[in-house]
C-alpha cells in the first residue's frame, strides 16, 4: 500500500508557522538586552575610588585605571557628556562628618543626663554626690565605677605574671584553711564559701577577702561535710545577685580571687 504524504502546501505553512514562532522568541531577549539604560544624574566626582569600582562592577565594566578614568567610564556608560581631566578632582571631597559626630555626641549626652541606671547616675553625680545604690541595695563606689567605665591600657606581661603568682598563693592558702583541694574549690563553691564567711563574721559578701578568711579561721569556724550541695533555686538566685557587679560596691575586697 503506497505511503500517504502530507500535501506540500500544508507542510510549507507549518514550517512558516514554526519559523515565525522562533523569530518571535529570539527577538524578545535581544530587545530586552539592547534596551537603553536609564539616565542618572549621580555626581560621580563625589564618590571614592571603592564606590566608583562598585558602580563599575554593577555595570560589568572594567575597574582598572586612575580615578579620572573610572569616572569617565561611568559617564560614558550612562550616555552623559564625559567631563575633561580638569573638571575631575584628584580625590573625593571629605564628607561632612563633623555634624554627624556632633549629633551623636549630643545624643549620648542627652542619654547620659536622662538615664536612671545606677552606674550612670553614680558617674553623673561625681565623687562628692549623694550615695547611689545598685538594684540589689548595695552602695556603689564612685572610683570603682569610674575605672570600670573608661578604657585602660592593657597591663604589661610582668604585671599579669605577678597577678598570676598572687592568685596561686591565695588559692594555695585557701586550700590549706578550708582543707579542700583547688579542684574542689570550683567557681560556685568558692562563692558559697565566701557567702558563708560573710554570714559568720557579719560582713557583706563583697567585703570578704583573704584577711576575712584568716579571721574566720582564727575564730574557729569550719564548714560542714557536703557543704554547698543541693542548693535551692532561690539560694542560687540570691548568690548570683550577690556576685553580679560586686566589684563596683563600696568596700569591695579584691583579694578573694
């Protein structure tokens, strides 16, 4: 049986139809690609070199050359008149940062004057002002707050070495008096012992140092077995409040650590 073939006119029409579709689909991206770039009125002379290079990167343009070359390249890409070398400054003009800095200083000053934070109030009233108490009811020491609030130079290596030696000596003496190894004197246990000494001697927690420990031992006080075990949540919270900011309180003894 002979094979039936499609009429020639119909196939030509199909070919013509498909070719029209291809032409339409191929013409769309080229029209989008060749669309004219929107003109911008940006003054590139006010931008720094890094900012100019970022603009060139956005346009996929080369970023090499002097500052004037970068500016000319951007003007040409935008379709604007390219300035001459005499019209382009060697470097970007300085931005008006003095006004911004002054506004920030005024905002900080206003915040300092209006703040009700105990530390800020203590700094604001100065060394001769009335006593200021922290959120836990302890009086703040102005000198300690001032030293904590301002930056200081990093201590020398010799000074840090000296502090490390003093800390080792104190830890050794603590172990002898309390009859506990240094590993047993963990951070929280150490604070529990400090609180216990304060209660026995009638001191405040932050006033306990090595001198208070020696006095506690001389009076014959001692710790019970399994001391500082199974503390309640309320007791733990009370200890955390005593520990927080204790170095800023009046009468703080820094020889405990």
